[in-house]
C-alpha cells in the first residue's frame, strides 16, 4: 500500500511539474495587476479568497473591489450583505487611477444596482476600451444558494455582457441566462452562439457540470470560430471555487498579454491541477487548491 501511495504521489508531482506558468516578476519588479470585483467567502473556498490565491501563486498583484460579504461555510450560504454601490465604485476608481489595471474579472455582483454601478464605472474610467474584462456570471453557489437577486439577470445580459472580453458561465448559469439546456456537443455550440449574441467578444461555455461525461469539455467562441478545451474529469467532490479560479487564472494570463484562446488554455490547465490538489474542508465541499504550486517544480 505504501509503495502504491508513493507511486501515486510521484505521478501527481510529474503532472504538476508539467504545468507551464506565467512569467514571474524579478525581485523588486512590479508584477501585472489584476482587479477582482467580487464577493467575500467567509469559508475561504471561493470568491475573492480563491482569486487572491491564484493571483499570488501566479506572480500577479491582485487588486480588490469588494461587492458583498457572504455568510457561508463548506455546507452552504447562510446569507449575504451587499456593499454600498458608492463604495464599490470608489474601490474601482481608487485602484485604477493610482495603481493601474492590466486585466479584471467579476464574480458575485448580487444585484442590478451593483451590476449597473460596475458597468458605469468601467465605462466612465475609459477601461472598456483598454482593459480585458472577464465576466464570471455568478448566479448561485455550488450548493444552489442564490447569490444574485431576482431580476438582475437582465442587468447582466444588457449592461455587463457588452463590456466583457470574455464571459465564463457554467451550465446552470447558461440555463438561467439564455434558457439553453446543455446536454451534448450540439447544445453546447447552440449555447455559445446564443450567449455571444448578447454582446461579449468571447464566450466560454464550461462543461464541468456535464456530469454524464467522463471529460470536462469547455467550448470557446468568438462569433466565428470555435475552440475546444478538454480534460479528463477529476473525480472529486471538493470543487468549491473552481469557476472563480478559472476566471482569475484567465485574467492573469490576459494581464500578461496572452490572446484569449491561449489565456483560456492556460487557465484550463491551471484549474485542472487545482482540482487535482483539492482537499476536504468542514462537513461539505472542500476547495480547489492552487497551493500545489508550493511543492511543484516550476517551469516557464
């Protein structure tokens, strides 16, 4: 049994060594900056906590505009408090005007008012023309708890999607946003086309929730061409924060100037290893873990 465990550990280390990293800043060199506009997870598994872990371990400086504070643990979300919209706008303005932003991502936005504030602030600062924006349209927690007020879906579609460089819905969010039930390759392509018609430059329809498949097929679409990113499904129930981690890693790659397909390819490999390194926590679902990088041999 010990020999089998040692062999398994060595295979894991080999897989982790194969993950190519983003360029790391030298000592004293200012790294690229990524702004996460999202909610806080008191359990530390998802939200800005997951974003900050990936940014730090990828050598990117994370900026934060907090939108909501959730009361949650590994079992579920007990409630949340929205940050006042003037504070959200102020956070974005403060960091963008002083520190600068090379890419950004959104997560939990909670309400139509917050979505409108983020969109108006983004346009008002002139960031829509210059800074890649990844929109992760968070509607509910992995436990099914609502993280978006009723009626806010229209705001996501009409106000934020047209500003997005990339939107990254999972299959449950696809169903809510465009009423397409993705069950196979054909319906996944249909969903990508329907979402792209809402205005984002690129759409990534994630297949992680396609539980009937032995693989996790993600489909990227720019209105003309499709790009497929597939990986074997990792057999784990500890997948809290996977969507946040994928979006954050994509934003990190975009901050380095990667084209969108390359950024998504990198992020797909990153989140797959984070899933492989996921650990149990509490009585529910544990988080995916970027901390595999602390023991993995780095390659650039």
